[in-house]
């Protein structure tokens, strides 16, 4: 049971309500912050193994009432437990619903492309609005016709997502699991207006990912379009649990391609993966992000940087 694993990691709890699967353990974060990694025996970390909060569906949750540390049990173990505890945790499939199971857990909300979505395969060169958006995606963003077709990129001229490029994402069974809506109207103050579905429960671009080959991690969707197809956009600077589990399961080489200014975030991800013997490199480039190489029509320079990346020296 997960309970037994937590006891091995955190020691015996107090206030054990086995019927409700609720326990109070010593907090390793408090030990780290306040006591030179020595436990304080205050048992302020409350862990629930029978959570009913829809936001945390299929996740056990924890919270410390002293240091305010909170999150999933998976996060707790990943950040504080020895390697062998994390590996044992992944084996409890009957007691813990792993996020990378064969059904690929989805958000509670169904997702579909906007009804006003127009794929570029239906682009009308005689329509001024169509030409406007087409010039944006090809000229300003430097996206090729092949990429537009491959990723089923389209746009909306009406509705909630009017004046926005729509870039769909599909799961490994080629089912829509998310989409990015980026404005192409320069007067729009909010660049992105993406669905509210919980993106940490899916993997963007999963249908194109080969977990047995080198994985590229990047920040945004337009960065992804400048990199090899085996790229996962984090849509931010944090590698969330689902991606982490997949990587430590398959152990591919990983190239981190976050924005140039996010070097500290890149180093954190690198350090976290290297704890599990993953071969990791940080791609160094002279532009603000990978997407700018497309915009500047210098994709060959980015390809050179990838070819010369030291990740290949260990293959």
C-alpha cells in the first residue's frame, strides 16, 4: 500500500484516520527549511489518500500547516524521497492511479475545436481575411506549409476565438486533447486565450512523440514548430508530473530548449532528471527563444546548434 511506503519514507504518523485514509506525518520540507533536515516531530503534514476534490482527481494530496507546502503525494516523493522510494511508488498501480496509464487521463471537461475553426487546408486566397492570417503564420511566424498541414493548424475569424491562430494538440490515439489560441491581431491585448482544461493531465503533441528517441522540451507552441517533431511544449517553465513519469520510465535523452532568459528553470529540470540517470543537455542559443529562428528565417542555424549539442556525444 501507499500508506506503508509513506511510513518507510516519513516515519509513523499520528492522528491516523484509516477509515478516511487521512494521516499526519512529519514534514520533510519543514525539516529542510527550519531544522537542517532533522524532523521536528510536529506532524504538520496532512496527507489524504482518499481525495474527492475533482481538481485533484486520481491524485493523492498533502499540505503542511506550518510551512504551507502542498501538492500531490507524487510531488512530495519526487522532491524529498530517496530514489528507491520513488521507484517503489510507481509500482503501486492498484493503489495509485498513475497518470500515464493506457487510457491517458483527461480533464473533466470535454474538449473540441471551436465551431468557427477553419483549417488552412480550406484557405481561400481570394478572401482578404484568409490572406491576412496566412501571411501572419507564414511570414511573421515563419511556419512552413508542411508544418501547417502536419499539425492541422487553422484559425478563427468569428466567435470566442476570433482573430486567433488555432494549433491543435492530439494524444497518442490521435484524439484532440488541447489547443492553443494565439491572436494574429496586433491590437489584441491578450496574446493567448487557451482552453481552461487542466493541461498537466495531458501531453501536448503526444501523437508525434517517440519516447525511445531524444525528447526536446520547450516552453511554447511556436518554439515546438522550430524544433524536431519529437518536442513537448511545457506551455510554461515547469515540467509537470505526467511528463516526468514518462521520461523516467523510458529514459530517453532529453534536450531542454526553454527561452534564453529561463536558464535557471532549465538547470532545475536538468538536475531533477539527472537524479534518475537521464542524459540531459541544455540547448544554448543566441536568440530569445527557438521560435525566433523561424521568424528570422534562420532555422538552419538552429538545426546546426541541435546537431552540435553535446547530447549526441553519449549516444
